[in-house]
């Protein structure tokens, strides 16, 4: 018996010891970055590590909800840098999940365009630094559908698009669209209005082929669907692959969002997180991110450096007219439960 | 001797601790959560309520359960229809070939089912392998829209769960006493009558076991519905995942999970009773 124990125990102790030593040695120079999938070029991470010696442990999520659930569960520990959308910055800040950002350590904060700082969801940028912003609009495969005939969200309801429409797998994006078609606020918490939006969506369901929020451009590129919702960055990447894809700002108003860098309350590598934020705010880096990912940079100096084609690309940088009626999503609190129950019903009630 | 018993205690203790820690405690936590209330900030609030179970009886959610059960049932039936003749043929082939065929049934298990689901996706896609083949051979003129339909979900569920149907069926059919079949023929039963009145009752334990092994997992395989069905056909698994992740309504998700466990438990109990009944009949 003792021999067996010995045989098991000795290696186990060694493994544990070496794990401890490894983690102590590594703890000095790393930063845990939790970001949306396909939201940062690998090259940027490599360059950061090369310049600073700080190792980036990079993991991704595909919805604010998934990210929030994890941060909440870990009580603001475990990650040093996270990228929630504006309405989640608001929520997380209010719930004490975020750490104040020391802007005196961010030499590049001044590069940000003033129209993107000091937003209502985080006055004075106490907790958050703008990373990228973008919109949810309509993408059309012009080889199959004449983009001139598509102007509004309501056009998705046309009977000729039966089985050809993709919607994002996101309850807020889908209901926002329906509410706007009805002329209501996309951020409503009124149960009657939410139900009206549901009734309207039921009429859309025969057209809906699938819900996807993972890499929504793929079903368009592989020809499964020809029209539907998409984020502008994904539309940009689809158009890079094939010019037949056209991005349209619906007349009822596109859905806008801003994603922001925040430091969770109990992050362990706060200095490195600040270093990484400052690095991401550098004009040349912000420019590289924008050109690769296809979302708009809130960084004024970076926009100046952009390739002319990119800066004048309306998919990424919409004109004032494009954004007529467009609105940011805001936190809706407990009303999410009402949305969610209609959402479940929408997906099964046929 | 003492070493042996110590070893025994240690292994049983370890297994027991493992099960207690990773099975019992999480399940007790889920059970407890299902009686609490949702809280926007802390996920759950320590207030006892039966509201979550009442909400499951809401027509909206009963529909989710009903739809999921219907999808799982269709998958089970297809598995049975395909699996029964296959298992029968398998049990009747010569041993060498039989082992090879069994191996072929099991080999796909060695690959993660998520990856196999992605593979099915590229088979069924509009510009996928199947459509290209059918177009090339001139069987169809226009690509079939297979992916992101209920059919695709059924195909995925059947494909992934097929071995769970075949293996229990094979086990009972292999043990089938051929003398009983001869007796049936001697007593004047035709092939059809022998099949319906002798073979099916004798293989019923395998049919029920296979059915349960397909039906129960089919309720929960949310990634099949997400990847092949375009997230339109909600299975109970999707529903639970949505409650935990998107709606952040843990108590409700927990109640749904407990309900599903209860349904499974009831079906397993029914299974044991039916087995006992069948066993008694045999003796008589």
C-alpha cells in the first residue's frame, strides 16, 4: 500500500510544485484579454508582446450576455481587459463590476475623437475607453436581389424573400428591428410594445432561414441566404471576399453600438491592462485594427492615417444621412425577461 | 489482504468522492436554485418560490417541450427503422465480418461529435458535397435547401445517435434463441407472424433501451439544432442554455433542467417495469 501511495504521491507533488513555480514566474508579465471573436488581428497581439514583453492570454466570446455571465460569476476576477458594448458598460459599472481607469496613464487617450468620449453610458469615461463602433444593418447579395429595391427593415418582410433571410441570433437586435418597423423605440420596456414587435416578427418567420451571431457573413458567402441582418464589419469582410455583397443602412434606422475597453473590478494585472489599452489607442495600431476588422475606429488620429478607400467606405464610416433614425442600444434591466419569453415563443411557435 | 481491502476502499472512496463532488453537489445546487428567485445583479435571490415550475406549465414553454419531444421522437423512430434491420443483419453475419462492421459503427465515436456536426453541415450546404453530386449527376437541376431546416436537425440527431440504437438491439438479437423461431415455424406461423409475435416481443428490451438511449440525449443536443437547424428548432437543451446565458434567469433554467431530469427518470422507471413484465411473460 505504502509503495502505491508513494508512486502516486511523489509525481503528483512534483507536478503541483512545478505548476506553482510556473505560475509565479509567469504572473509578472501577462495580461488576460477577453474579447469578441474576430475583433483583433493576431498581428497586433504579437507586436504588443514584442514591444513590451507582456504575454497576452487571449480568449473570446460571441455575446455580451456570455461575457457578462462569466465576469459576474468570477466576481470581476480572472480577466484584466474586457470589451462590453455601451449598454453593458452602464450595467456593469452600476453593479460595481468595473475598476476605474486611470487616464493619466493613457498617453494616447487624447487621440480619441471627442464625439465618441463622455457618452451617456459612461460619463467622463470613468470605467471605459472606446474601442470600435459599428452598426447592424442589412446585407444584400446583389447577384440575386437588386439592392436598389431594398431600403428599409420592412423590406425583409416581402414574400419573395421566403427562406432567404438571416437574422442575428440576438434577441435585442431582432426585436430592435421589429420595433423600429412599427415606429416604436428599439429600447422599449413596455410589455405591450414588445408583444406587438413579436406579432410582427411572427409574420417574418416564413422568410427566416436561420439565426446566426457567430460569423454571420458565412451563410451569405456560401449562398444559404441572400438578404438579412448583419454587422457592418462582417459586411465589409464579406464584400472583401466578393464584391456582390452590398451593405444598406435601413431607413427606419440602423442599430448602433460602441464596444469599450474596461478593466474588471478585481483584475490582477491592472498595470499591464493600462499598458495594453494605451497600446490599442496608438494611431498606427488603431488604424491596423480598423483596416483589418472593418469596424469604425473612434480614434481621430487613426482615422486620419486610414487608407482613403477605407475612410470613404460607407459600410465602415457612414454619412450623416446613413445614420438618420439610427439609435444606440441601452440597458433595459428586468424587461429582458419579457423579451426572452417572446423570443423563445418566436423560435418554436410555428 | 489488507492491501487489497485498502485498495478497494481507496478506489471506491475516490469514485464516491468524485461522484459526490461533480454529480451530487451540482445537482443539489440546481435543484435548490430552481426554487429561488431571479436577481438581476446576483443571478439568484434567496427567496423560496414555486413560480419557476408554474411558469414551465405556461403554454409558451410547454410548446418548447412538446416541440423538442416531437423532434426527439422522430429521430428515435428513424434510428429504429434504420437500426433494427441493420442490427438484425449484423447479428446474422459470420463473426469475422460482424466484428469489422461493429467496429465501423463505433469508429465515428472517436471523433468529437461537434466536429462531426460541422462535417454534416458541409455535406448538406447549398454548395455542399451532396448538392454538387446530385447536380453533377443530373438528378436535380437546382440545389436542394437542406441545411437550416428541421430535416437537417433530424439527420444530425440520427447520425450522431445511431450507434446508441444499434448496440442494444444487436445485444438482444444476437442472444435470440433460433430454436424459438424454428418452433414458431413448426407451429405454422408465417415469417411475418413470427416476426411480430415472437421476434419483436423477445427483442423488446433492446428496442426500449435503444429508444431511450436515443430519445433522451436528443432532447438536449443544443449544438445540433444551432448548427444544422439555424437556431430555429429549439430543443430543451437550447432552452436551458438560453435561460442561463442570455436571459440570466438561472432559477427558471434550473427548473427546466430539473423537469427534464424528472421526465428522464420517469421513463427509466417505466423501462425497468416493462422489462420485468416482459421477463415474467417469458417465464410463463
